[in-house]
C-alpha cells in the first residue's frame, strides 16, 4: 500500500503547509506492506481463478511489494496471462512493471523478463494513466490505502472489475460499502482477524503501536479482512445453528425501536427463529446468501440503512434506552 499524501516536510514552512504536514503525519499510516505469508494464506484459495487473467496491483511499490513477489514467483504455476504493477510518487512521474512472457530465452518466466516502463503521471490509482491499465485488467489484487478505501472500491465497482483486496473490518459499516455487502455485490474472503504489516523505517517507533525485529518495523491489527467479488466456496457453506430461541427468550432482547431481537454472538443465532435478528458485524465473515437475507445495518452513527422502520424515530440498536454496538439485521431463509 502506498501513501497519497505529502511526505514529511521538515521545518520552516507556512501555517498552511504545517497543517498539511500534520495531516500527512496522521495519514502516513496508510503505508502498510502486507506480509507474504498473509498473501499466500488467502490467495491459495483462488489459484484456479487466476489462470489466463491479467492481474493489476495498483497500490503497490513493485520493488518491495509482496503481492508482486507472489505473482511473479507463481506466474507460470498459476498460468497468469499478464502481471502489472504501478509505483506511486508524490509529485513526479513514476513507472510501471509488467511481466507477460519469457523474453531472455532461458526457458522460464522470472524477474529477468520484467519490463520497466516510465509513466507520464505519478502512479496514483485515480490517474487517467492508471485507469487505462485498470481497464485492460481482469482482476485487481492489492492492499489499498485505508483512508481511501471507499473511493478505491467505488472505482472497482464503476469499472466492473473483479478484485481481492485487504480492508479494515470496520469498512463493513461504511455507508458506501455496506449496501454492496447487503446486495451481494461484494463479500468477505477466507481469512479475517489479526494481521501484521511491515511499515516504513521512517515511522516513529511508538512502543504501543509498533514492534521491531531485525531492523524491520511491524504494526499489528486485530480486525482486518479480505474483500472480494470473486465467488468462493466459503460463501456457500451453511452456518451451523444449534441454539433455540423458544425456551431461551430472555437471552434475546427485543430492540426498543425495531421489530427485531438482539443476538450478542454469531454462534448464538437461533435455529428456530424466523423473524429479524440483529447480529454482530463479524457475521459477514460467515454469511451465506442461500441461508440468510441481509436486511440492513443499525448503528448509532448510521442513518437510513436499517431496511425496516424504526418505531421511535431513533436510529441505532437501542435496548432499555441505551445505545448498543452496531448490528447487521438479518433473517433466515430456511
């Protein structure tokens, strides 16, 4: 992942420039590099899909990206048609790397066959030049900037591209992202939870946020997941339900403002209740559209996505007058 913000500028700048500097320091944490082990763990489920595909890694520094490394090393094994990656520069023209076929007659496709081409623009995924590469690609695989996740996904949807990308689990509740999940236009991949990223050495080594090993800094997040629109077996597997609602009604409180019951844990979804239920957002990791219907989202800072009317005029999951954690509203199909 790269940063689409100004670099650290140092001292001696105007107030406006210092404001931009502060913003850059806050948003510098867009720059995380995915570990090869995490890429391999997820992408092994898609091996047949990548055959004869043009793959574009458009948020990667190809010189250090493990996405590029994975596809380059597995180019022939996966039967890839073409691999493209673009490098980002803040304020000057950049370059792209491209791997298509063997060029040096050594009998195999490897790093010696990579072609480097200068760009006229800076490699920003939103630039007209990178959009042209996007158009020719079959699938986008990368770790996009967290701060631009909404805009990034919107571009992929607009250009009707298949994709497999990393995002924060909280993106499930974004008003731009949740409707895509609800309408089965995107879903979660195989792995979610803790993920550790490499960070640039110029990041300040705050002990509470980073660890350092062999001169490399790492930042861990416990709520990461893969977002995709590539069909996978996982989303067709039923969630096993074993708990009963009837006889345990006290465990399932009715919301003050919605005709729905609250379910505190995904593994507590009842097997004998056919009404609307509010479940944790982690449910989306287990969601099978053949088993459940996703109706809406209720959260304190989200309006208009519930999918059912509020009885009190209030949005969000209220129980006994108190606002609770955000919930996905679902209903069983069978």
